[in-house]
């Protein structure tokens, strides 16, 4: 598979909840090995877009293309099978409180992939090592910090060998110290070439590892560009105003 292969694509995605129009004809592509970041104000539809791209809910208009397949073009496609190849990390880790870190990661491998326990354990341990949680595999969520719980959630997604990893503000509920724990792991994953689409307000992360940043507001993507261009010289008035509020006079840094 070539590096420029498009793994996941949204085409003219629209979404309405009753009369409320949340997304307005968004098109976006994620290529293999790429880290793409979406920034924008709260309420702009970023989480809804990720849920649609992750096949957690359907669009009202438009469609989702996964590895060249229009997932809504045929009733013969197994959406659950496709969904299992799209990893998703939410704002809240949502770990099972009665399971250890290891068992939380093993669960999907055994239930969805039908792996034997020993095989699932091996895969889970590999994923937990990737996020530097191997020393806490026997700990329960209540015994872990928020940052550690989120790292387990990332390992849970990685263990399934997804073709693309979607992250919806994974540091939003963490304090500064724990935020950096998770960001460092995300940076390592990006450098390993794991395909990611990340919604975040963490500008240092976006600047460091994103191949492209997209600015989203009012249900639309207004512009996409390499970090250097978008962060220092945004073209649209909405992006300029948002970045000025978020990071101050960033261009002077």
C-alpha cells in the first residue's frame, strides 16, 4: 500500500438533528501515515464529524469512503467489520471499572476478533507497552490517574490494529500535567506513522506532528494547511479570530 493511499474520506457530509444543521457539506481525506488535526470553537460540529467518520452514526447527506469502499452504497457491506478497523478515542476513557487495564484492552480482541485468551493477552501487552502502561497492567481504573486511564483507552484502540485512529479531544478532561502525558504518547504514535485524525485544542501538539491542520467553525471546514501556514498566517477571518483568542499573538512566537 502506498503512503498516499486515502484510508478514510468524508464526501459532502451533512448532518441535521431535526431543524438544527450541525454539518454543512464537509469533505475531508485522511491518507495512510498522516496525522491530521482539526481545531475550532466548541459547537462547530467537530465531534459529530468524527462520529460520522467513525461510523458511529450516519450522515444526513453525503457519505463515508473507507479504503475505497462507499460504506453506505450497499447493504451487503458489514459496517461492524469496517467499524472495527477504525479506532476511536473519546474525551472520556470509559474504561470498565471492574476490569484491570490489561483486561480492558483484551476485551475487544476476544469479543470482536474472537482471539484466544493467550493471543489477546499478547496483543494487549504490545499495545500497553506502546503507551508506556506495562507497569500498570494489573491496576483497575480507580487506581489510575486520568492520564493513565486515557493511555489505556488509546492502547485499547491500538490493539485492534486499526487502519486509522480517530481522537476526539483526548486531553479535554485532564489537567496540564496529565495532558502532557497523553500528548507525548500521541506524538510518539504520529512519529511511528500511525494514521490519525485528532480533534484538539493542543496547539503545541498540532504544530509539532500534524501534516495538516483544518480549521472548523459553524459546521464547515473553512481552511486546511500545513501547521506553519495555518497557525502563523490563517487566511479566513474566523480562523484568525479563533487563533487570536486561543493562543494570543502566536505569529510572534
